[in-house]
C-alpha cells in the first residue's frame, strides 16, 4: 500500500483523503489541539483513533493505515521508517494569522472570519519573526520529507501569495527557490483560476 505524508497535519484532511482512497497516511502535527480536532474527524469517518500517537510510538503501530504523530516535524520526521510515495500539505502563511490586518490583500479581500493563530510554539512556522526565517524553517521540514521520498516521487505544497510587511510577495516563487535542491528536479505550478489572483498572475 502506498504511504502518503503530511508534515503539517492541521485538521487531518490529507489523512481522511488517504482513508477514503485506501492509502496509508502519516501526519505530524505540532499543536495538541489540532490533533484532538483530527481525532474527532477520524471518529466521524470511522477511522481508528488508536492511530493518535506520541513521539515515542511513532513507528509502533504498523497495521493502522492512518497515523498522526503529535510533535515537531523537525524531530519526528527522523523517526519515520517507511519510504514515502507522496507528500501533500498546506503550510501556515507565515504570521498573517497574528497580523492585526484582517485580510491577505490590502483591499480586504480573502478576509479571515473566526480563524485564530496555530500555537505559541517557537518552532511553529506561523511564529517566525521574519519571512526569511519562515522560509528557512519550511526548507528544513521539506528537506527531511525529501530524504524519505522514493526516487521520482513528488512533494505538493498548497499555498498562495500573500503580503509581507504590507508588500505583495511572490511566495510560491520563494518556496520553489528554497525547495529546488537539485537542477534536475522537476517543478510544476498549478493555479486555481477560480480564486482571486495577485499581480503575479498565473505561472
């Protein structure tokens, strides 16, 4: 069975998708509150909640198809022994959830409604003081995932451009440059044409 990974689990959507398509998923989540939210969603979909693990039991239950490990990806990805066939995740958008401005765009479009920031943990991607530190930490996480990937497989990063210090930033371009470790690696960019697009248009 194929192994799928999400190093920034959130509320477990990737693992639920794995369950629905009969794939094995391994998620890592820093915030215990989001782990509990994932557990509730697992119960709703009839997924075995024994798969909620701590760091010491990261590889303890191989027969369970969906696993979520609570802790820091920078530490826990080292404990995963299975080769990964595919990684898909949507990282935090730097610190915009702590930004007093309500929207991603200066015109107030894509306004947040009832969303709070993820955690106060110093290694939380959403708590990095500068955009460069955010990119550096994200690069570290994905490099660990890359080392687990079977040759020729892909990492998918779901993210859009956003503002940094009130300036529009080519975020997906910055991430591509950070993750392009070898020249022969193939990069593909998919644009959702149903969503509001920034000044950079479609790549």
